[in-house]
């Protein structure tokens, strides 16, 4: 966890209400709930935990991990402010995540209740889900409304704390917000370890065949978990909206340890009752291929493999332009026959992961590998990702950021000497931890 998340961050305990299904697992006084914010003129108890997805924290509780989800923001200009027993934060009414409307850093009461209900439902059905503990309610929330993140940060970038507080004296709304508590066997997200495979000269660091087998296991395990939910007609969290969709079905919402994977994050989960249920399940399945997946060419593989019932081949003029026409025809046939040839080792890893996803979902089986390989690969990928972040100067503890990482890797040239030095560090760490 320290390799992947860096140093622990601070969070505080403030007055609040809790609704718990398992009070024995709640590690705080039941009159207190955790929060991440900027504290002004208040005395509060300070605690520490590893960050999880920026607005959540995790820490070890005996042999398990306790997660407090949606308790605010740990740092930066958008941190909520706590003063005079009130939390000041923001409301986005056209956000492109979740249901589209959110309280910045927190859950709405409805989201927390939905997460509790569906995580509990999955857990009782013995599905591979994390265990719900309950949720907390922040009763004194003040918000200013913005359209989306861009509008919010445009407002914040030129404001001091006194100026922000002054703005709250204007058009402010009083709300209640919530956070959510769960017990996890791990908090390592599947997407965050995949970044390691973008490391230059990765084939010199790990056994490629073993890595591909591990990826087939990883993909099949996540997809099998999703299929089990779909068999109970449970949608992990995908909403059709106009010509597109919003989804929670991605690799960042699957966690992994040395033996298994589990699904988490149920605040958008529901059971469909309309005729589009099968289509939504298929969208969730394909979202698992590419959403939050840092490995390249996943979209191209979807375009190639996704089954289409109707398509038109290009008109072929063999007599006039036999060679170019044949190339076009061959490309189209490959596309609809499900063929995409990987162009480099990184795309080969993508192919192995997607092969696993197809196997797990469609065969309802998990690709089998040795437990020792699972343990070894997870440790190695954590080490490699840690060194990749150092190589490109990314903030320690940053879990993800597909577009940021891809853009940085394109524009920043790293010399062979620096890469080789990092490879030495990686191999030395392998020896220490394995």
C-alpha cells in the first residue's frame, strides 16, 4: 500500500450521525464521523490513513482494511472547509460522473443508502463484494452550486480562503451529505497496478509469458465477478444517457489481493426492469475492457471483437485497383472477424487482459494460475509502478490519471541511462520483497 499510495494523509473526526449494520467493526466513537477538509478554528482529533480515490481513506483494522468513502478532499484548492461546526463545499449539477449531480467530496444521502442496500444485497447473495459497515451523515453542509468541475476550478483558482468564505455569504444552500463505511480484504485497485506495464523496456524486467498468464487470470476474475452479478440481474452501475452512457463498471472498481478479486463501489447499482437490461449488461461488459484501463489499444480491440449483426463491406473493384482494394477488404474482414494485431508489447498485455475478460464473462470460469504467481506479480507490479511514477516525476500516491500519464509519456523523453538506473532499482527491490 505504501508503494502504491505513498505517505498516509490526515483526516479528522467531527460530530455526526452514523447508521451501522455492524457497529463492532466501526473503529471510532459512534458520535463521530471522519472528514478530510481544511480545519479553521476548531479542535478535532487527527487520524491518518492511505488515500483511496482522493476522497476516501483506508487503514488496517486487524487483518482487514477499513474504508471510509466520500469523506472530503485531502488537499488542494477544492478541499472543503470546516469552521463553526459547519462544512463548506460545492454542488455540481451537470457533472460527468455518478448520476450527474454531486456534493463535492461527499455522497448524497440517497447515494449512501443505495450503496449500502446493494453492497449488502450482493454480500448476502455471497457475490464477490466488499462488506458494508454502514454510513455517516453530515448534517451541517453549506454549498455553492456550479455546473461542472471546470466551472468550479475556474472559480477557485484565483480565490483565497477568506474570499471563498465570503462567497458563501451569497447564494448558498443548506444540505445534508453522507459518507460510507466498508470492510475490504484489500484496497489495491486493478487499474492502478496496470500502469506498471507501461514502463519502458518492461520485457527486460518481468517474464512476459508469466505476466500474460497473470493478466488472463486478472481479467477473467473481474469479468466472472461481473457476470455473477448480471446473473442476478444486478447492474454494477451503468446508465444510458442520450447517445452515451455513464458507468461505474470499470477496473478501478475491482480490487485485488494475492488470491482473488472483488467488486466494490455500489452507489450507482440497480436492478433493471425495462427491455434494455440485456443491452446495459453488454455495455457494462465492454466498459470493463477499456474504462480506467491505462493499457493501449483496448478501444481498437472492442471495435474489432464486438459483435455486429449488420454491416456493409466496401465495394470491391478488383479489376481496377486489385491490391489497395484487397487491403481494404482484408481490413474490414479482420475488423468484423474480431482480429486486431497488437503492435507492441504493451498492446500484447492489453490483448491478454481482454482475452481473460472474454473468458471469464462468456465461459463463467476463471483462468487458473498458481497462487505464488498471483502474489509475485502483484508485488512486482506495485514496485514497477512506484518506479514509473518516479521516472516521470508524478506525485507519490497518485493512483491513476490515464490521460495525464499517456500525454506525459509522449512529450517527455527519458534517456536510456535513467531508464536502466530505474530498472536496477526495481530488480533490487524485487530481491528485497520476494
